[in-house]
């Protein structure tokens, strides 16, 4: 709730960028200063931020999107794949290739490099943080099936790791409580934790698609997206599958019976009153991530940003 509140204050002064297709489509195209793939996006206490290939971070400022960080957390230009914010929205945590982890203060522009915990340099695909700035619990999912975690704001020497599955890559991790959340792997498994350390498999049997996106809202409220426009919803006892079309759904956010999923070919599916339907968009670029809020944002290849 604090994340949304912070984003609301910031968004009030940031006008959406209009496009020529604004009257035809519910989503408009925003101009960005980069053409590299944007892999994730998040609302913060100031403005929305998105992370990209080449270690770039861009911010949705009053004058439009602008580059605020180059080179990533290490300065080496490692691709950035995931982002999340502290509960107060003041710190943007970023992760990426070759063990890159950074803690970016969106209010001051200060960046702390927390890369390669315990000398791990695998590709870090996604990150979840809980708690306030400076006191966060940090969880990082990597391409080798490990979840790295620190209960001391990512300070050196405080990192541990667990391998919840068979070593398959973990594309997404999300938390609904301080130490309660879920993770997915590329082998069709979903894992749950209630202490931030111990992970137990909770499905999904016979999914037969690759998982990409995850939204963890409660122990009995989990949604996973994947190939063939597949969406799986967990109610605490069983998984309910649904196929929406033929796009690979890379990310989604849901809130009860409403939500948004994004994927390949500019695909956006919207959940309204429990029913999914495809929404037309003015672009064909692959979309990688969604962040809902005062302004809904979808980001993807070629520096594409859609706003609503």
C-alpha cells in the first residue's frame, strides 16, 4: 500500500505522453531515449523507473522519460532484468547479468553496488524486496535455480541461498508479505515460502508450457503466466488453467477479479470481473513487464513503453 501511495503522489505531476493512436487505442505510446529492451518497470516514491539492457535505468520525469543511470550497478553495462522497490518506494533495487545487484536511492540518485553476493555471478533474473529503505529483506532469483536472500539490506556477508527445485532457472519471484511469497522455475514448478528461507513446491502438474510471469498476492492468491497465452490461478487448494490465445505472456499483475497481462507481439490481455479479453495496442514489439498504478505502464523491446 505504501508503494502505491508513493507512486500516486509522484504521478500527479507527470503527464502521460500522447500518441497519434491515442483516440483509437486505450494504451498510448510514450517516447523514450533508448532503443534497447526494457525488461522491468516499477513505480517508486518519485516516478516510475524501468530497467534495460546495457545497464540502463530510465525514469518517467515531468518532461518525459529520461536516462538516470548508465552502466548498471557495477558500471560495466551488464544487462538489467529485474527491479523492485522498498515498501516506502524510496529505494529501487535492480538485478541483472553476471551477478549484478544495485540499490538505487530514487530521492538522491545515489547507487550502492551489492553485486556478486558470496561471489555468485550467475544471471539474476528477478528480485523481490520487502520492508523500508535501509532495512529491506532482499530476495534474488537466478538462472541456476538459486534464490539468494539477505535479511540485512543486502549488506556484504549477510547473503545466503537456497535451491528450491532441480536447478532449473527461476524467471520470477514475488512476495506478498515480509517473508512470504512465491517463485517459479522453467520446469513448470511453483514454490512457496512463509519464512523467506524454506521453499515448498505447490504445482503445477501437467502445465506443459514455460512459465514467465508471477503475481503473488496471498498464500491462496497466486497467478502465473506462460507460453500459449496461458494463465494459471491458485486458490490455495488447486490450480485453475486458462488459455487466452497464442502469445507468450511475460508478466502480469492482478488484484482480485481485475488485472493485466502482457506478452509477445504487443499483446495485452485485461482481466475484468474475472474474465480475460485481449485489448488492441498500437505496437507489435514484445512486451516484457507491466506495472499498474495511477498510470499503468507496459515496457518491452526496442525501448517500447505503453501508458494508460
